[in-house]
């Protein structure tokens, strides 16, 4: 709470009155009632996180607060910027929904050089976003991709299967030691902090992004996630991001996870590798399709 | 990850051989033998989850030197001597291939055609891996981990996995299936095999692992990386196969339904139930691209998972598709404890091969076209 208040004050001082309303409103909206023992399912005394979950926000479009805009890929127009040639045909389907942002304090604390790279990434989104190529989403992006994921929690194991790209994380309950290789999804180790499941993940390479707006990291990334059930069908999710390679300090994103409560809710399948073959290999066809 | 797997399997096997006085028991406990060492005093007790069901959780491997189908004249069981011969031969070939190359050796007479093997009868894995990699081989031995042990069920070595029909062979295709497969293949015949990405194999496209790893039926690929993780809750069993990080989510329950026929899923849609201490899983709704021996649309696979000792799960499956096979057929094998980490197999993200296979063919065509043009003035 103290840091939220401080961030709000910083925002008040630093930005105009409109922005102040914006930023002070956000942490309040993000607050949830503390978990009570009575209304959450339990497994061996710990909260039972088993189920199919999904976020409902625009974090995957842009973690930071943003207005709706015509497209992810833009180019200069005679009066105002217009969608890039490659995405014009998508019309409104290709436009970006606005959002109040999920970053505590409102802005990701990049070093100036890293902020510049973020902007370059954004300007070259079509070529650079790993999601376009159906690459693994990394962490925490896997959580807020616009697809559900399923948690499998037992006495001896904790695993998360994501619908997008069939991404998968085994959360080790016993630390296997330093990661032996750098990977897209990192190496995750979980533990209980009271009723909160805390997952530390590192062992990343630098190729995943945090969203479709070019937010990036280096191989020094360390993510600490906290999963706290606030009711039968809600988890308050926090991810603290540390990466001295690009950020001036650790920062945090927060969002609720919603249980998919419909009858027969289940994890779907989105094996998109097949869907991007024309994009990646179409040029190598015997006769490329015009 | 093969590098770690090969190394660690060796370490585990060595350690086990040192601990057990009987080398046979040592190897059994360490690797694909999968039988409980009977000389250990404590009787094995079925591990159970909190809700009393057999606990199938952990990391497993179904690598083995035993093929799905045994030879036409073979019986179900091999003699122990024959099993040991196959295992020794496999070890000998691996050691031979692992030996340092002579830096002063002359260049091969014909590029890549020389891949000498020690004298003796090749195992079936040598034959199929030669077919996969050509004379030069697709991989150094360092990367391969097809299995080191013959499948032994109840301690008796097996020549093949199929137990029904009794001849140990997958039943013939129906005339309908042969006709269907011919019709499906016809439009592709007008293309060269490197003309389009869709003409390449599913594993090469990083759509699934080699062979039928996640299946179902879940079979070893006789190549490398036959590693699985199982996580079990009261209403789901999740099976993840390391290669291509594919996941099967098996729903457990009595009143569950398969989706409409129009919904076709990779690895099918699986519904499971407990019959005593056996997990029985029935799978349908297979993806049309994921054909198993020509079966997909009407394929039904019934699997039975039974923990049968401290280091193994007995796995039996029945394949049914009257539009493809002239009879249902059943096979059995073991999943053995794999006391190693599962790694991320980011196949697609690193798939330079598919682009290079297609692009290489385009470059070759271009070069050939230039060569035919040149003589002309």
C-alpha cells in the first residue's frame, strides 16, 4: 500500500490533473478483498488453484496505459499516421483496444537506451514480435495472452499448460539449482508463502517480449509471480520484473485471473505453428503464391 | 534434452551398477528393464494420491530397443541371451560411434557415404536410423538416445509390443483404407517432395514429435527424447511429452462428452476413468493431419495405465478403426522412471531446417537452370 500511495503521489506531481485521476484510480481498482479461508477451495490445506483461468485485459496489446489506436503497425500519413500496408485489410479487427495499463506506477522504468529500443521494437512490430511467428510467449506474457491456461496442482507437482502455442511450465517444488540452459519459458520454482503461491522464474534468453508494443528484456530477467486466491473464481496475480540490463529498478504488474466458469470449461488448442508456415516459409515454395 | 539425457543416463546406470551386486538388477532398476528388483526385502506398495488413486505422477521414458511389431517368424518372447546380444550390440555401436575420429583419416571416396559400423547383425534401430539419416547420418551419436534395453514385461524379454493379434503384427489395412490413402496421396504426387512445406513430415514442421510419442498410442520414437511428465489431479491427468512440449489433458469422469465430430484435436480428445487401479482412457476426434498408420477420422484408441512396480507403469493400448484396420489390435510396453529434468523443446522457434530444406532445393534448381542456360550463346 505504501508504494502504491507513493507511486500515485509521484504520478500526481509528474503529470497533469487528468493523468492524476487516471493513475490514482488504477491501484484502487486493482485492490481485492483479502483472501478468506472460508470461500476458497483448498487442497491439503493450501488454496486449490486447479482450473482453467484467463485474464480479461489488454495487457498483451500494451502493458502500459494506452488509448485505443488504429493498428499495431502504423506508418506516416498525410494528416495523421495510418495503418501499415500489411495490416490495412484487417480494418477494425486489426485495431488496438485501449487499456488503463497493468503496471504499478503506470510506466515501465526503462533505462533511456532500453526505452529507445522499446520504441524501435514497436515501430518494427511486424518483423520483431515473437507472437507473430507463433514463438513461445515467455513469462509473464503467457499469463495474459488472450487465451486460457490450466493449472494442474497436486500434492507433488504444479504445472501450467497454456492454450497459446501449447506453452508449458513445470513449476518445480524443489529447487533444482541454477538453470542449465536459457529458454523461452525459463526455469520456475514455486513455494507457498502463507496462502499465496510464489513462483520464481529465471534462466531466460532475451528473445521473448512482454506484449505487442515492443516491451522487452535481457537474459538477466527474473520474474517473481504471486498467485493469491481472492475467491472461488478469482486469483489476484502479481508479477515483479527484475532486469538490471534494461530497467532502473524492479517493477510490478498486477491483474486478476478469472476462472472459466462455463459448463465444460476446458483448455482449447492453439497450435499456431501450422498457421504461420505461409508467413515463414511461403517464400521457399517451388512457386511462391503471388 | 538429449545432451543431458545421454550423459545422465550413463551416470545413473553406472551408479546403479555399482550399488547392486547383480549387474542385471542394477540395470533393471536404472533404466528400461522396469521390473522391481525382487531381492530387495521391502515389498512394493502402490503409491497413491490423496484421493486414494494410484499415483502415476513423475517423469517417465518409454525408450526401448523392442519394436512395435516383431519379425514375421519371431515369437512374443526373446531368449535372455538374444536380448542381451541386442543390448550389447547397441552399446558396442554407441561406443564405436563415440570414439574420437582419426584427424589424419583420408577424405571419404564418395561424400558422406561411409559410415562404418562394427561387424555383426545390426539391430532394427540401426536399420531404421540408417534410413532416417542416410549413410552420413542426421546426427552424431552424442545426440541420439533411442534406448538401451529390450522391453521386459514380468522379467521376460519381448521381441515386439503387439500381443493381439497373436502373430504380433499390426493387422492389414482394409481395402477402403488402401483406396483412401491412394486418393489422398494422388494430388501430392504432382509435386516434388521439397516443393512446399505442407509436403514435409509433421516432426520436420515442428507440429508433433517424431513418431507417435504423445500419440495416442504413446510409443517410443527409437531416436531420442522419449521423455514424459505426468501430473494428476482428482479430475484430470496431464501428460506432457518433452519433444515439442505437447500436452494431453485427459478429463476424468463419468458424464463427460466428446466434442462434435467437427472439432478435431492434435492427440485427439481423451476421457479417462479408473477401473480399480487401472486408468482407462479412450480417445477420439483426432486431427486430420495426425494420421496413425492411415487412421484418423474414425480412430479410437483405448489406453490402460497400471503402475506395476516402483519404477514402471504398464501401458497397454488397443487401436480400433474398422475403416482402416481389418481387426482391432493391442500392444503393451512400459513407461520407466526417468529421474531427470524435462527441458524446453522449442522446436519451431529454432526450426532453421525446414526453411533450409526448401530453400536449399530452390537454390539447387536455380543452379541447375543456370547450368543448362550457360552453354547457349
